[in-house]
């Protein structure tokens, strides 16, 4: 399936798309708008593979509009800039995350919280004001308003840095908002996947004591020896969980599958906070008694706005934080999605777009 580009108004683009609920990706010709006065055009070099890509491909959240070109952890090089663009020049290392547009005028946008704007335009599976669809980073190029483009620090690797544009900002924003930045406090990170492993690194940079909470015993060595966590808690062991009751100030729940919340709430101290950033495709059961009798809080958090995302990238560059990745070619993407569904990746697939995407 393809879309014909209008001469002088659009430019040809190429990527991989899914056209039905099977989620199978295949080569796809489409078009992007021409670079406008406020726009930056990126040549995409790398794109991270987020678990939400998989949810959307298979319409597991119920709002996929096919065809869909996924990808919102995009890094590359600026190849064109509009005449009103002041923040970027051709040749700059740049990135694009979860959103490419918002109303710019509402209270959220005025507070640099574009990610909560009621008129948010997502990088893919969304619609522009003119009714055209947005297509993501499993493609050769993208055109984005300069407000939603990020400067990529020189000492951050483009490939391993790509997942920071979703996984990194998701955990960073939640930790900042909910006060999980006080050195010496005890944070539990539930789930050691794409979000969880970055959360451990960022939390250690904040000076927190970090315990990884996982149902997989084989992740204990990785959590402590590879990622720098202070301890490991096996959630599938009732005795271990009982011994940890009331021991943690915060828990950042990154699990994207349905799971019980009661064991996690039990591990929190009085006044503890459980913040969920994973997006299971089924509702979770929330027991009220431990909230009331422990004065505990359950909250959620999304990615951050543009200002905070840039702050996160600069923070990660300062502390040498990047994702642990497995670099793949675009023609390996369907196999990667199968593996991702089984949590068979340590810890984030990244597509080498620049070296593997060709018509």
C-alpha cells in the first residue's frame, strides 16, 4: 500500500508498516509533508522498539488505525531546517520522541507539559490537524515542528541513546514529579525490562538505594552486577516478599502485563508511593485497605514534556546513562516483535535504520 506524494507539497518516504491486526510489518511507501518554516527534517539513523509499538501493531489497545508505521524513539541528523527554526542547524544530532504536536496554547502546553495536551499528536497512529496520518520512525525520514525536536548531546551514543526518548523520559519524569530523587531513600523497581533497566541507572544517579523486584530469578545477577542495583527481591517467592514488608519508600512499577498490586503495596512503608508507568492491556485490581491503613499513594505518569525530555537527555549524558540494546536490521523486525512478546530481549531492540532500510 502506498500514498502518492503531491509535487511541491509532499516528499516521498519509505518504511515498514503493518496493515492489519496480525501486526506483521512489511515495506511501505508513503509521503511526508515538505519542510515548512517551523520544521526540521531528520534523516533517521536509529529507532528504538518500544513495547507500546507491539500493542499498537496488534490493536491490543483498540484504537489502531491501519496502516501503521511504528516508532517513537527516533534519532538522526537534521537535513533541512525552516527559515524560522532557531534551535537547530543542518547536521545537528537530533531526536524525536512520543509526540510531534500539541495545541501550544492550553494550560498544559503553557506549563511545558505538551504530553498531557488534550490535542496531543502522537508520532505515529495519530492525525495531524489537516487530517493526514502520522507515521513513526521505522522509516527513512521524518518532518517535525522544531518545538518537538530534541538536541542529542554529543557524548550520548545515538543507538543506545534512542530508547531514552520514551523509556528514559517515562521513568525520569515520574521520579521527578513524585519526589523519587532524594538520595538515600529506598526505591523498588518492579520489572526489569526496557523501562526498568533504565530506571535502575537513573535512580542510582540520583543517589537512591535500589531494589529490583522481579519474578525471574535469573535477573538477579544482571540487576546487581550489570546494572548496579543494591539488592534483588524475587516477587514469586512469598517468604522473600514477606521479609520485605514495609521496607521501601517508593516503587516504580514498569510491568506492562497484568499483575497483582497487593504484594507491591505491602512492601511499601507508611506514606509510601507506588507509581505505575507500564501499560497493561487489561485493568489491574487495586485493593483499598492497604492504601487506607498505610496512608499510601498509587499514581501514574506518562512521558514528560519537551523541556523535561531535554533535561533528561542532558542528565543522562552527564551521568553516562544509555540503554542496554540489541541492534537489529529492519528486516529482522518481525522476529524481534515475536521475541519482545516473550520478553526475550536485554533490554531494548534498536533498529539500525540508516544501514538497513532500503527500498
